[in-house]
């Protein structure tokens, strides 16, 4: 009700300049329409304060303009000045009287985590500090307030005490959202505020004579990109709160007292105002004029405007023109009487609000005033069809024009004061009724700019506001180059309505799908593991785990993922894991964009049902494409930090988490995972030098051999070892070290006692070329200390010299020597037999086709393991069909990713 929204904090503190209609309890209740729900709210709160039963924690969650702050002010006045309130509103007399009540007010718009509050005489920095200061018990949380750490429940109970207490919180989301960007040690001020609110609701719900009432936006649309945070705040108190809507339907609006100005001032003032507006129009027109004729027309138009303003003061001539020429074509318009009634209401509302505009023009109409709206609809008609349009697109706090106001006014106090979005939307509403003879309804851009220009406002800003309004408003149409409001929703409205039908899970599933597309083809990725078991362990590949968008350090500490592989199993490969931490703000943007894309795509499938025109179909496609690009960009920036465990250089902790900020890295043209890899590039490597591998293996007299499987395990298990992207780096280092005689290598080993020895010393490779493909990293292969490898090769017996052929003439006199043994015959039905010294019987090629069920997988693994250890080329074509209920994360990490690492050509189909 009123031109400006109520300010709970200002009323609480009795700040100067607050309108008496809010500051004074009597005037407030005289101007308040006490709805049934508001009366119920006041009754329930006073009952609990008086010692009765009922909900101790109440949530006011209404759509924009639904009376949240107004209801909080009503509670404040009733407990602080009951006599004046009851005198002004007799309906309050039957409500319980709790007597003296201590009151605390925390306003999310007034407080922020960076600016200390001093209104109590004590400098406070947090919500809990301000609460304690207002209740006179600041010393209990002085240290908590200084450090920014939320206090526990017992401290809050001491702060509240045993007296009847009313705690009012307004615009909670605004405060927490602002605080999320303020660091507090390893946490942030927003996270600590959430912990405080949770503890406070628990304490209040169990404390007699104490009530907490807080306001929260009703919809995702009103949260403007903070969908996830809004959901968190709602769920935070869902166990104990009772949600209320104090105002519904026709009760949103209320008549306020109106006052009329008594005089217009002197002629000199009129002339000064006329020259100011004329000069502004002249400047804008001349800036666009390209010819001499255009410049002369600009001067003529400016001179004419100056004369007309002097004659029409305090009204802008464009306002009078549209009423006479446009509204005059309407049957409902009452000519002179109608003009007088409407203008009287407009003047009264503007004078009452203290408007400072030099003229009253189309953009100055205050449609938030009920009398103005009434007079307006009395003259233009169609009240039933347009009252919801006016409320949705012009007068409500959540209207698109209010969003434009905030956007344009964010960096300019002047534009914030002018409320350019509301100004332009109000003018378009006036132009939406009636038309000049031979013209269509609506207003051209040139005429609209001329009607809303005021000192401090330029044409470019007005045009920018128009562009933004086309995106934000629900009922604004642009047809035939004319702007006008219609009672039928435009595509923006339909898209938003369609978007509200989508569940958060549907949207999140699409976000995940887009992220999977961005990560497609990337090895060693675990996406959104809900528990540590969602990240595979004992896989020799460095794993990058992208945590869930709703991940919370308080709920699932990073150390939990690093140290655990399951409910009770510790993680072995701790040196092969990094965690990528989500940016909730970016994921909110991604959710918003995906929601809009899905909504636009859904409407495209219903084009025939809605009878969309070709232009509307094209516009929907454009919206879908823009949303797709916005969503992709947001998802690409949806992770802010990457954390990796490194060896601790001090203290008893085996490791510390080192964090790198992804937001400081150039993102142009680079995918998310590329930036993650770059951030890890100083800690994780794709190769290791032979010398480094030899040093880490610890080979020497006491450890002459290490199996390759153990060596790989060490790299991925111990923080002293180099972090490697995959085990291929180990193979490469071994091959190089063998070639350079820095260590030996052998396939085929056995354990003797605590040592490892080759089964056949002749298989030792040392000081010779060894390719990477020949390196086996299994338990049956080992690297050898260089001295040990050299000794083994020395012990290998040289082959015996060849026996000379017998002398056919027998002249040498020596005894005849036996001939070399020959291969024995192959028995019938048996396997080929070989003599001990003859050539081996070999299988040179095998092609096998088989069907293996689940029971045969173990034996299949044994066969493939044998084949892997043999020399020669192998090519396996797989056709795997599996059905069941497989966990997605486990399926990707445990089954699919190893195949992706092994295969060159992969075709996968899943449902």
C-alpha cells in the first residue's frame, strides 16, 4: 500500500523520515486492511507469547506484493504499542495480551556481512551479534561476532532468556545471498548464517513464550538466480516452521490516505521547468539529426514543447494528449469529468508520496495507489481483464519493471531514483487503451521516449529499458512497432508458466547431462559422487571428482572423500584423487537457463495447441538457443575451486588440502576440465623421469626387486610419491631406465622369503632397448636394482659350443658323434610331441567366438589375463549386453571407464 515499500528496520528504530502511516501504530492500523490470514497470524503469535500453544517458528512466504513486510510491521506495532493499535483497529481487542515483550528485528536488506551495524550503540558484524545487542546480551557472543563463527544452541538460549520474546527477520534470502561471497576462514559468512538460522529455529521451537517470524520469497522467479539457496532456506526450517500467507487475492491492495497539493507555484518556476524539458528534448533530437531539415524540426519541436508545458503545467502535454485523443475514442471515457477524476487521483497520490518530478507525465502515474487505479479503470474500462495485468507487470515488487529498475539503478543513484523500468511500463499502460483515428493501439518508440524523458534521463537509457522490459514483462506485446499491454500472456509468460511445471530433479538431470557432454571422452572423472563409494578406488588412474551442486562442506567434508572408499573401508589410492568444488551461484544460473530451455522446447512441441504464429515459433527457438548457450556457459564456470591432498610438512596430519581457484584462470575457448587440468599441472604429471622413479622405488642391497604392481600402488597411495595422471607414465619411466642401465626389468617372478627373484634369469632385461608396450605392470613383473640385474645376467650360463659334424671319411680316428635329436612323431589323437632340443610346436593364430554368461566371467578373466602376458598382437572385439539396476556412478567408474581407457573405437548405448 503506499508508494514505497515498508521498511521494517526503519520502523523498529524510529528512523526519521519514515511516513507516519508506517511509523505510527495508530495511523498504520487505520490504513491497514486486516485480512483473515493476517488476523490469524497476529492471534497465533500473541497466544504463544502469552504462554499458549502453537507454532513458535512461522514463515511468511507470499508472492511479490503479498504483504510480508507489512505483516511484520503489524506484529511490531501490536507488541510495542498495543493501546494505539487497538484504538485504531478494534478487531485487535480480542487478541491475547502477552504484556511486556522483548523484540529483535533483523532485516536482510539493512544488514550485510561487510558493513558493521551500530544502531544499538554496539558495533556488530553478524546476525547473532545484532540479535544479542538488541536483546542486551552482546557479551555472550562477542567472540562469535568478532570471528564470524555461528554460536551453538546453548548460547542462543542464554541470549533469548526466559522473557516473552518476538524475533522478526525480513528478507532472509537477501542477507544470506550477499554473505555467501564473504570469506570467514575456511567457511563463508553465508554458510555461518545458515548454521545460525538452523540453530535459532531449534532453540525457539523449544522455548516457551518465544516466537520467530521470518519472510521468504515465494517463488524461484522472485529469487532471481538464487534457486538453490532459496530451497536450502526453505528446507532449513521445514521441520519446525508453519508457513503463512497473510494476504491473498483482492486483499493485496489497501486504500491509503490521500492529500492534494494546494498551489502550483509562480510563473517563473513554470518557465524554468518548460525550458529544462525543452532543452532536454532538443538535445536528444539534435543528437539523432543528420540533415539541416532534421535539425530545424528538432528546434521547432523543442520550442513547441516549451510553450505547451507552460500552458499545461503541472501536467506534461503528452499526458493530456493521450487522454484527449486516445481515451476520447473509448465509450467509457467521460471526457471532462473523466479527466478531472483521473487527474485528481493522480495528483493526490503523487503529492501524498512526496514525488519530486517537475511535471506529471505518463511515466509519473503511480499505479500502486488504489484511487489512481480505480479512476484509471473507471475511464478506460476493462477492469476485470486488466487488473491482473497491472498487478503483475507494473505494481508488484516482483514485476519485470521492478527488475529493470534494479538493473539500471544498480550503478546510478539517479537512475535508481527515477525507476526507469516502472516509469516506462506505466506510460505504456496508459497508451494501451484507445487510439488516434486511423492508428492501432499502443505507442511508437519515438512517442514513448518523448513522453517519459525527464532531467537526468536520456533516450539511450529509455531504449535500453524497453529492451529489458520485453524480456521481463509477462503481458507486454510488441506488434507493428508499437508497444502495448494485453490481457493475454506473451511468450515470456508462457515460458515462465511452463518452467514452473518442471521439478528441481528434472532440471538437475538436464544440468548433469550437459556437464557429462562437456566431460565426454575425459578419463578418470567421477561425476557427482553422493558418497565416497561413488569414487572408484584402486584404479591406477588419477581421478578428478566433480562434487554435486548441492554439496556442503558441513554435511560431507572433503576429508571424507579423500580418506574413505566406502562406509567402513579406507581409501587406498589417496594420492590419485582431486576434488572439484561447486559454485552454487553458477549452478543457480545453470539451473535457471536449463529450466528456461526446457520450457521453451516444451512449448515448441505444443505450437499447434497454442496456435503460435511463425514469428512466435522463431522467438521460442531463439529463447531456447539463448538459454542453451547461457546454460552451457554457466555449467562451464560452475566449479570454483579444485582441492588436492598433498603431504603435510608440519604437524601430525599426513596431508593437507591444497586449493586452486579456477575462477582466476582464463576460460576463453577452454573447457571446464582443461582448466582443472591446468590448475593441477603443478601437482599432477603425465610423465616421470627415470631417475625419479629409481629414487622413489628405493632399490638397493636391502630391496633388490619390487613388483611393478606394488610400484604402481605406491604412486597412487603415498603422498611422498609423484602424482601421475595414469600408469603409462610408470611404464615409460621403466622402459627408459632399463635402456639407460639404471635398473633391470623382468617378467616372471616368485617370492622367496621376503624377497622377489626371477623365475628365469635369462628373461632379465638390462641395458637394452625396452619399448613401453613390452612393460607389464602386473604382480608377475618386477624392476631390479641395477647391480642385482647385472649379477643375474653374469650367472646366466653361456650356451655350449656346437658339436662338429662327423668326418665322413673317418680319417680323423675319432669316435662317431650322435646326431642331434629329432622331433618325435605326434601320437594319434594326442598333442604334438616335441623333443627336448627340437623346435617348439606353436599356435600362430587363434580366432575364437564364444557366448559367456555371468557365471563364466571369472574364467573369462583368467583367459584374458593369460593372453595379456604373452608376446604377439591381440585384437578383441566385444559385444556386451548387460541388464539390471546399476548405480550410474558405479557403472561409469567401475565398468565403463576401464573399457574406455582400453578401447580405441567405442560405441555405447545405455538406458
